[in-house]
C-alpha cells in the first residue's frame, strides 16, 4: 500500500510537470530549476545573472522558500518579475505550486524562467517541475566531497555552478580542491557543464551567461 | 487516507525513538542529534570535540550519510568508536536505523553519543531519534538569514553552533551579521545556547566542551 500511495503522488506531480512543460514550450520559454544547499548563493547568482543579461534576455523568477519572502525582495530590486512560493515547511517545490506561479508571471514577455528551489541538496532532485534542466550550485565553503556524498542532484543536472570561488583566493581560508569536485561530478554525469563563479565579484559570469544565451538559441532551434 | 499513512509512519519512528531513548538512559549516555546543511562542518566539529575532550569524555559517533563513509573514516582517525549508516538516497535518519547502529556501539563504555544526521536543514528536524537534544550547526558562509528562512530546526534545538567564524576575520570576505543570526534564533527559541566556533582554529571550543560536560553532569543528576 505504501508503494501505491507513493506512486500516485509521483504521477500527480508528473502530470503537472508535463502541463508546465507544455505551457513553457508554447511561449518558447527556457526554464531552469536551481537546486542547492541553503546558503550556497542561489539568489545572489540570480540577481547578478539578471543584471548582467538585462539587454539580452527577459528573465522571470519563481522563488521557493519554506518561510519569508526575503529572496523575492532581492529579485524584485532588479525589476525582474518574480513570484514567491512559501512551502510552509515543505522541503521541495511541487509542480502544482510552479503551475500556480506560472499563472502569475507575464509568460508572453519572457525568454527564461529560473525556479529557485527550497535550499536542500537532497529532496528537490526527485521532483520534476516541467523545467528544461536542473542547475546545481555548490559553494566552495561546503567542501569538495559533496558530489560524492550527495550524488543524485549532480547526476541529474545540466550545469554545476561552483560558487564563492573568491574565498579560494584567500590562501588557506577554505580547503576545496576544485579539480576533485569537477572530476567527481563528471564521474556521475559525463556531459555536465561546470562553471566556477563568484556571485560576489562577478568572476566567471561571462561564460555562464553566454551558455544561457546559447542554450536558449539551441532550444528554439529545435 | 494520506493522513493515516503519514500517522502510521510517524508512530513507528516514535516507537523506535522511545526504545533508543530507554537504552541510552539505562547506560547513562547523553545523546545529541546534530543537524545542518551539507558542508557546515559537522564532522570537523566532531573530530575537534573528540580530540579536545579525550581525557574527560568517552564519545561515540553514529554517522548518517546518503552515500560513502568519508565522514566515518575521519571519526575513526580519532580512535572514537563510530558506526556508519548509509541512507541510500534517504534525506534524514530514522530511529530504526539509529537503533541498529546503537547495537554496534560499545554502549557500556560511553558517556556521550553524537548522531551526525544527513546534511539537510529541513527534513531531519521532523524525526526524533531518541536523543536528549538537537544541535543545529550554521556556517557563516551560509548567511545570517537562515534562522528566519529555515525556522523549524532552530526552534527545536538545544544548541546553535555558528561555525567557520574564522572566515569573518577576513574583512569583507563573508557578509554575516552574527547578532542578527543570534537574535533571529532566540526569537524562535528563547532558551537556545549559542556558541560561535571555528572547527578549523579551535576558537570557541572551550565553552562548547564545557557545556557538554556540564550537560552530562546535569542529566546524570536527574
């Protein structure tokens, strides 16, 4: 019986995910589901990405948080359209919640939607939201062993953003072997794109934003 | 029906939690359930705590991880007894898993058992394991807004360890208002003990280890 109930919940989520994916395709919107531990810098990555790409991309954001709209406020300051979802304790976003959020975004006017999932490196990886791909963010302060210890999300993501690389420049401050993290991620996922970035200083954002523009072009070419 | 199934699972976990709690009480063992995001420094805190308290406390460790026994290996290097639980994808430890681990620890020879939960600031807070209390660890690299954004675990913990405070000394490197984090945690939990520490340099460990010894004395006095 446990199995049946689990199956039913998963299919309900999948149904909404398919519905979201169709709506996004109709409007030619590229959608990325951003997943990481709490405090890896997802929101700061988004505000810098939006500000850097303002002339080239029309970006909207769906913010998933357990409580507060602190992150949505930061996105609002960039003038990008944003919808906040509060899960009230829920450890991941569901496709039905994203469906509601999409209804409140100006989908006719957007090229790209980022979904910032709840800060959790485990559960969100199991729930499709209708996205074109997942982005996993790993801060160097979290340690280079995270791809080995939390493999699911690294195996499923299109892109790994290794954030806070500015901390590596302060000698001895943070022990993080960037080559080990890259190698472990590629062992799980041969095709994963990896961009080392600093959302604080902007380092690495040229390559990451070029990848976004290129991916949107390729998706539309299909 | 969803509610019934949920209830049943919770009670099975609670049953094992009560059983663990009784076993620990019989052996006069103080047990702490350590919870945090991935990469906040739980294992390094444990190795330093064990090494610093070697002459005063006999400490055992139960390591919870999704995959690998990398953390257990680090504990083993201190000579403390350790049992690794691999959850194989599970986002939190269950009391039944801890029960199995306790059967493999020398409970007659221990004063204190640390359970290092899976790195996840959300789900583990909802599952009692039979512990005397929860410890939440927050690294300054994760940001001072985490108590407000992930309130459940801060509301339930006996102790908040604010780790990696060495990063605050590098001016401008990490933005973290320690007074804001403390105030937000105390808003949720008036009695929470807060220790700012650096598992890397050892700063703050004298107070934290004194608290452990005092708490064990108090628990035995009851």
